[in-house]
């Protein structure tokens, strides 16, 4: 889908077209899922985040300015949502979502056990290197280094100043490098 | 995935290449669309309408503030001094009352004459009052109040 087509669909969605919105959901949900998974390290949490993101997008469509890129706006909503979840997770005692018991339950419920296994391993792998980062550091690191967004785009998505992005990225990289050395 | 010895760049390229498996995206789309169809889409409000609403709100707040002020504080003009009744001599009003009472014992022509007399006196008194009032208005501040009341045979109680 080209940028112009996406913008047109966004305008149609603003006018109330659910069909246009569905096309946007189909186009953008894998991208949002990937980002949410890398931030939350869990398939279920990532799927919840995707669903909530698109519901918020629909509710706030009247605030969207078609001068800006629709995908960036959706990313911004998704990132805010994931950031809130990361902060909430930091305040709560550590969940044992990666425990063997819950993992076995998940396998029995999920149809695609192989995909679930891959996701679980990947989630654990990411969490191992990023668990000690603050939500802001994790956000900036994931967007800049893992997702490969440019500095300007990260600025637009997170709403952080260039200085804050730089400092958070520096600290995140430093922490991960130290973590690699310790292995 | 094993946590083998890797460099930072290797880790990043590994994380980039290892995308999570997105199983059953159609089900998620259906679920999103079901939720969305239940929610009403908020239409864009006209800017003029929003500004009007905002201004109406501000005006309403101001009116409420004025009302509260009116109720809570009395304006200073309400506290303007009123001359006490005791300033005027009781003798003056007694004399008038006695004159009126006396009228009932007299004949009609006498009564007419009396009324004419009283009216004449009142007119004369009114003229004196007016001229004294003008005099007082034109006089500089600090004029003796006793002198003013003496013009009307009124004693000042202190």
C-alpha cells in the first residue's frame, strides 16, 4: 500500500467508513504487533496492545491531521500504550509469565504451538537483555536500534526531545553492552 | 535462543531478523472490527462551534462570579450616612400637630383661613429652605451646621 493510498483510507475512515478502517488495520497490525512484542516481550500482551491501539485510533480519528503520516500517528498511539504498560509492569511485582506452568497452559490453548514456542523464546531473549532498562530507555532503544527508525521519526513517535532520546539511547546501549560482557 | 558470546551489533542484527510469529491475524482483525463497529465515531466539530462554546462558558463563569460578588459584598453606596431623626427638634413637629388638632374646634371659614395661613407659612419656609440650601451649596466646606439649622428654628442635638 502506498503512502497516498493509506492517507486516502485514513480520510475515508475519518468520514466513518469501517471498510476503509479495516484495510488500514490489516495493513498496519503486523507492524504494530512486531513493535508491541519487542517492547512487551509477550505474544498475548502484544496482541492486546494491538487491539487496544486500533480501538483508540478509531476513537481518536477526529483528531488525526491528514498532513502527517497515518502510520506514524498509529505508532505514536501504540508506543504510548506500550509505555503505560511497561510502567505499570515496573510498579507491580514481577509476573511469572514465562514460568513453565503458564507456558504449558498457553501451548494447550494455542493452535499454532510452534509459533508460540518461537515467540516465547524470542520474548525471553529480548527480555534477558532489556529487563534492566527503564521504560523510556527500552522504548528509545527498540525504536531506534531494533525497529530502525530515524532520529526524527523517533522524536515524532515518542514526543521526546532529541537530547532526551540521545541520553536514553546512550544509557540503554551501555546497559546492553555490559550485559553482553557479563554473559 | 542461546545467550552465546556475541557483540552488540550481532545482537541487534539478531533481534532485527528474528521477527515474532503473528499467528491468526484474521481473528485479531475480526475482533478489532467487532469492537470498532460497536463504538460511535466521534465526528470533527467545527472550530467556530468550539470557539462559541468556549466563549459561552467563559461568559457564564463571569456572570456567576458577578452574582456571587453581588450576594457576598454590599456596595459602599449602601452605607451612605443618613441624618438622624433626633437632629430635628421635637418642638417643631409638636407645634404643627397642635395646630392641626386645634382646627377641629373651629368653624369652616376659620379652618380655611388657618389652612391658608399654614400653606403660606410652608411656602415661605420652603423658599427659605431653598435659599439656605443654595447658600450652603455655594459656601466653602466646613460651614457651621448650627448656623444652617438656625435658619429654620431647628435645634441641633449633640
